[in-house]
C-alpha cells in the first residue's frame, strides 16, 4: 500500500505552529522504509509557484536515488509532491530546501530540518515558514519573506503568486564597506546561512518574463530592490502576514483532506486578507485621486464585512458570501480601470490577479493536486485560472503570471 506523509512545506507564517509560523512539532520521525512514499506539501510566502523543493539529508545534501534527486516543482498554488522511493528513509533529521534557478545550477534560498517544522494537530504534516527557517527570529523571517517576493520583482509583499519559474539569479556579491566579493554559487550556497552570518548581499536577478534585470540588496534588517538605479524597500513583515498565511495553511489542510468546500473558504480568507493589506498599501504609498481613495476605502469596508461573514461559516461559503464576492469583483474592476487610465499599470495588474482568484472562488473552480492511493482527489478546475505545469525533478515549470517591480 502506498503510504502518504502529508507535508506542508509552507514558506509562510502560520498561527498553527509556534509564534509567527515557527516549528512546534513532536518527536516522532517520518519514515518510509517499506514502500514508496509521496510527501505532499505547499510553499507559501503568498503562493510560491514554479520553485524547486528538495528533500535533503541532515547535512544539507540533496537526497538522491539511482542518481536522481528527490525534488519537485511547485504548482501555481504553491503545492507540490515529492516522490520518495522505498530505499530512502525519511526521519526528523532530514531537511526541506527551497531553490531558485541560478546560471545553470540552483541557489538555495533557505532550508530547515523536518523536526523543526511539524504542524501541531495534524498527523505527518510540517510547515516550512520564514520564521521556522529563521529559528523563530522574526527579523530574519521578514528578511527571508522579502527576499522571496523580491526574487519575483514584488516590492509590495502582497503579490498573490510569487512566480520563480522565469527568474534567474545571475550573481551574488558580499558587500563589506568598499570591499565587494562575488560568491561562488552552487546548490550548497544558502542565502539564509549567509544572512545569519551577518553578510550584506547584492543579488543580481534577471526576470525572463519581464526581460528585465534588477538587484536585491540585503542586510540583517532590510531588503531593497534596485531597478534602473532606483531603490525601493520590499515590504514584508511576518507579523503583518500571519493571518493571511494561516489561511493558506488551512487551505493546504483542506486540500490534503480533499475537502473542496473548506478549501474554497480558506482561499477566500487568504485573498481577502491580502487584498485589504494591498489596498492599504496603495493608499499609503501612491498619489491617488480623491475618487480612487474613496472607492478604495469603500472596498476595504466591504472586504472586512465579507471576511467576517466567511470566517463565521463552518462548512464553506454561503450563497450570500458568493453574492458579496460578485459585488466586490465589480468594485475591483472599476478600480482597476481607473488605475490603468492613470498609468498605474503594475498596480492594476496586481489587483486583476486578485480578481481572477475571487472569480475562481465564486464559481467553485479549484484544483487539488494531491493523489491518495493513486487517485487524484477533488480536481474540479484550475486554481487562479492559470495553472502552471508541474515537473518532478530538477526542472522548473512555467506559469502565465508575469511578476513585476511594484510600487
């Protein structure tokens, strides 16, 4: 019988584990020594799409079987599956690592041991979050979350899909005053370790979908994105994203259980929480017209009311919830048109992404990628309206979402 270990490898912040997404698991190991095993998971700092996720041994080496790496690539909703052959035993000492493409190899963003990542209250489930990766250091966790968003060119911290499939790290420099040294990149180079050691880094990135290069400038307390010699802070604070990413964890749990109703409910909560934060970011950082400000404030009020209604539901979305989602979509479309007319194309595109997700939720379109006993459960349509390809192994899939440097 095929045994499934449910892994929420979630680059997120979850209240279901200690603090702002830290590890809080028990002591039992996860093992697979009698049959092949599938590790089900999700990568979240928002949805992390087309990222390479690997199983490592206790020394941070990628586990291989007959020369093949035990790795996978995330879908556009952040979920993935790792196929573990029967010859590989998975214990609490194993690690989960997230990689990004880097000049013919991969650069490790961060990693953590399984024992540090377990979610309480769910059997055989772990969550890899910025805080757990950072050893419960909220400052470092926020830096890691900002790096993940920055790799895709997002400075708001509210981009719903952080697509790493078309991202290539070109170089990494360590900066010490006037001394700048280029670092060698291979799959043992780990950004998290460098930051823990106090390194200040300049990470050169090229975004293939945008045909644009930019630099991520990292120190121990802040992350900035530089494009055309203009620097912008990347706004990601793990405490501010805790509620949103707990909804992603609930979303993952529902997907693992194959519960479509609860999955739609959790997706709605996640996008609404993100939407409220994003709208407040626009109010605080853009020179908007009075009519846009008024419309945004109205939408925020409606979002708060809708979110409270959905959170009070026990079994999924009600007909009234769906009706309010429809009305919200209409208001957002009006705002998108206004922003586009004012030349705020990036901001309009980000809101359109949220509209796409809300439309899928309202119509009940959702894809569950986990297979249980060989059966693909709960597959009822495309999540986000633009499903990416999923490739087991080293290669990254591609997605139709184009990221961009955001105000």
